[in-house]
């Protein structure tokens, strides 16, 4: 079965944004936790303070955006860790490094590989991530 073009591009966009997404996850977690701290300050007198921690934990657990961001970054991270060194180097260069804005021929030249090898590696990585996410 072949991935839809839009799915393929979405996965590639997620790979490009991987490092930014990791930062966004931390910021989102911090915002949820800090929102709970502000509630603690707002509770005065006879408020039921014990439930503030529970509400904060529930918000963290219920955040759909946070769950999906974590699921996608986990899939990318697992595929990355399982890659051989040469494919890791390609992924880092193409998606996170100097080759980010280069065309395929220039990336292949920089990595000293054939363009068809680059295409095969790239497809393998995207399909492995799609499989981990249940999209393939």
C-alpha cells in the first residue's frame, strides 16, 4: 500500500518541525502546570486546595494536543534511534541541518550518495514513521 501524498508530506513536515515540537511540548506542559499554580494563589480561605493538584494532573492527561505532539515526536525519535549511522546523518542533514533548504541533488552530493539512494532512504524513514503512527 502506498501513502497518500498529503500524508507523506505531513510526516515530512513533522520531521522538519521535530526539534521545535519538542520545545513546544515542554512549553505546553509548563503552561498547564503554571496555570495550576495561579489557581493555588487564587484559592483563599476555605477553598479545597487538594483538588488543585488533581485538576492540574487531569489537564496534563487530557490535553489532546499534547498527547498527539508526544505521539508523533515519540515515533520520529524511535525511528531515528533505530536508523543506521549513514541514514541518521542524512536525516539530520536534510531535515535539521544545513541541507534543510537544498534540493535532492545537492543533498545527495553533500552526503556523497546517489540521488536514488537518498530517495530510498527518505522513503524508508517516512514509511517507518507512518507505520509507528498507524498511518500505514
